């Protein structure tokens, strides 16, 4: 087995989100991650060569596809760029914005992300609801969200691309409980779940293994990092309160066969070191599942 490689019998593979390489050219970030041993990349479309609104995006997407193939990397598309659509407000506009034209801008971005995923053969496009910033009642906000999401789902279904919806602390759909409510309004085969296990710990959806068991058949993407209860801050493994062996075991038992994407966006100032530390922490845990 080559240095840094997970055994071929492993049920899950290790990946890393490029939002943790914010100060790197994304193509150079992929080179670094492949050298470390990661087998998947969660690609955040953002300013720079992977901006889906830039004239050169098509050519850069083909270059990205070749780079991923050269390194044997799987991928998913992440849509959490902070200021791509609005330079003044983080993550705005969203699928729940009060103004319909604002929601259309988010829909356009997500549809472009779906097109990128179709070109790259991505496992999914990961997305979220956004934050409700007006006093609209829950039902009205759910209507906005479901109507917007239906447009993206229609495009994704026609493109053969799966959406991974991520409950995000502070947003309208923030927990698995609220995601379950959303599914009463809109449900479709191409609407799956991106699960951030740190979010479960942060918001007290415990035991985590029980939630993984309950939602395992819907998982298409998993984010991992350490976290403390009640604090939405992505931490290096060992700096929070979480125990990862039972979490990974629960994912394996639930039949998850996708990537575990490390999400450490606030560690971009030390990205290569952080990526190596995270890999060295997770690798033996994943290998122990293979040996078992």
C-alpha cells in the first residue's frame, strides 16, 4: 500500500473541502490534497478560476476534470461561497430571501453548479436553505424555499445530478428535525442529505449514531470536523469534544460508501498542515473499519 493510501476495502474515503484552501489556487490545492492521500475533493465554487460566472469557467472546468482524473479523485460541488453573489452580505441572497428576484439569483448559481457537477461526474451538489432575514412565518418561508428548490431539483433531475441538502446552524433549515419538516413540503429521488456531524453535536441532536442510523439511507455527502456543544465553530480534531470512532462506525453500519469531507475553512492560513493533521487523525479510524 502506498504511503497515505486507504486500503481498497475501505467503505468510506477521505476528502477535503477546498474552502479550507482559500489562499491557494484551487488547482494547486488539489495537487497538495492528492499528495497527502485524499481520495475526494469537495470543490467550493467561488471567486477565481472556478467562478461559474466568469468567461473562462468552461475551460477551467475541463482543466479541473482532467486534474481530478489524473489523481483518481472523486468530487462533489459545494455552494457555500461567502461573498460570491453579494460582496457586502455573507451567503446572500438565498433560497428563502424575501425578494423573488434575489431568490432567482441563487437559483441561477445553483443551476450553474448542477451543470458543473454534470460535467465533472460529481457525487452531488451540496446546498442549504439560507437564513430568514424578515419576519415571514414558517409556512411562507417554507413555500419560498420549496418553490425555489423545485426549480433547482428539476434541473438537477434532468441533468442526472443529486442534490445534498445540508441543515446549517443559524439558517432556516438548521437541524435534521427541520429538514424532516421540509420533506413534508417537497420530496424527490434526487434530493438527498449532506450531513455535517459537527452540526449534530453543536445543536444537541444526540446520540449522533442514532441520527446516522435514522438518516443513513439518504446520505450522499458527509462533512467532518471537531466541535463543541452550542458553538458553531469548526475545529481541528482533538480540539473539540467529539468522539469520532463511534461516529465513523455508525456511518459504516448505515452503509455509507461516500466521502468524509473535512471542512476546516478557518484553517486556510495553515491549509497544508491542517489537511495533513486531519488526514493523519482520520486515516487510522477508517482503516480500523476496514480491518473489522
